[in-house]
C-alpha cells in the first residue's frame, strides 16, 4: 500500500537553517573560520596593526600629560594638549640640536670601541677553546638578527623607519585630540548589550596605559640622566651618549637594561680596569633605583607584570614581528591582562573602583 501525501512528513534538509542542529554546527564552523581568518589577518597585517597600536601608545602619553597639566593649569583641553605636544617636540629638537654633532661623532667611536672589545673577548674565548675557530662580532650580529625575526619593509630602511615614525606621531595626535570619538566608533560596531562593558574596559585599559607610559618615561629620564652624571663624574668617556642610550633603551624592560649595561662596561674597560669597575657600579646603582623604587611604584598604580612574562613576550613578539614587536610587547601584555581582569571582575559581579 503506497504512502499518501498526508502520511508523509517532510524533514529539514542540510540547507535548512531553521534546523537547530544545522544552526549549531554553523555557529561552531563560524567560530573556527573566524579564528583562522583572524590569525591570517594578524600575520599579514602585523606591521600596520603594530603601527596603529604604537600610535595609541603615543596618544596615551599625550593624554596623560594633558590630564596631568590640567591639575595645575585649568585651561581648555585643546590648549593643554598643544602645550604638551609642543613641549615634547621641543625637548627632542633641543637635544638633537644641542648634542647632535657630538653624539654622531661619539656614536662612531662607540661602535669602534664595542667592536674591538667584543672581538678581543671572542679571540680570548677561541684561545680557551670555548668557540670553534675564530669568530668575529659581525658574524654573531648577523646570526642574532636572523634569530630575532624579520624586520618588515616598513622599518627595514631609514626612509621606511622615518615614514613609520611620522605615521605613529600623526595617529597618536589625532587620537589624543578626540579619544572619545574613536572609542564611540568602536563601540558602535558592538551589540548594545555589550557597549557598557566595553566602555568600562576601555576606560580601565586607557588608565593603565597612561600610568604605564608615564612611569616608563620617568624611568627613562632617571636612568638616562643618572647614568650620564655618574659616568661623567667617574671619567668614563662618551658619558652623554651612553646616558642617552641607557634612557632610550629603558623603554624596553629587561632587554634594554642588559644591552645598555654591556655597552657601559665595554666602554669602561676600554679605558682602564678602574673605569670598567666604575661603570659596573653605575649600572648597578641605576638599575637598583629603577628596579626597587620606580618599577614597584608603577606596578602598584597600573598592572603588576611578572618579569618572566614580559621577557617571554618580548622574545615571542620580537621573533614574530621584529623590532617593533619587541618594543611594544610590554604595553600589549599589560592591555591584555587589564582586559582579562576587568572581564573576570564583571563575571563575578565585582565593581572595581573608578580609575
């Protein structure tokens, strides 16, 4: 006996989206496809994303200075931002104008001194059988650059580095002028139910980044000026250049301190053992002041990052994204940790104090 139309019940096919099973599987597939697309996008768009984040970091520095100036100078935000911006560029231009020629001359001398000292150390290691055959510093530097990771074309040349710097400055200034507009623009792309949480997380992340960068600038100034004065007192040559390099390298935690310390010690011992020992003492004093006074204070006011976590992030980001990733590893990790902590508080129903 044949089945009638009334007895036959149509079942949903694989193209029917109303089927709960199909909808659930499509959601899972969309999540995995989205993750793959995100990973691919990060790989191919790493350099522009890092430039944008560097602009956000620069905007946080300008915004922090503007807020700090507002405590003593009650004028409009635009005027305070202009004062901070002009002051920052004025300081940089003044340093470059005042000490530019001397620094260029000292930089060439520093390169010769460091190269000679490293070659002497490598020759001594070869005599002791610690290395296989004679090794030159140029060979080691090439290997280090190869293992550090690729430097993308945007920062691979002097013109590219200058262009990237200009882009970072422009992005940072534009964001610092009207940060709320960009915050509302990102929130507009989110569902309404998620916007309040986004605003709270964004405020917390902005507060953390401002404090972190202000503390970093204070640490750079203390290390740079302190190193310069102490080395000058001890008669170590190129004290000004070494102080500036120490201050600039202080922007990169852990690795920057190691590099600056090696340079100070090599230059000191190139003069005499006494100068070398004085350089070691200067390095220890500066790092103790920064490590036991400045860094703990900044950590209490922002987010406490374990040194091993920061160093691991620097190695990973440096290998993946080159010099830019190495420099921005610390603020990126701080932002991720702040966002996760804020999410955890909201899931537990804990309302954190206003920053």
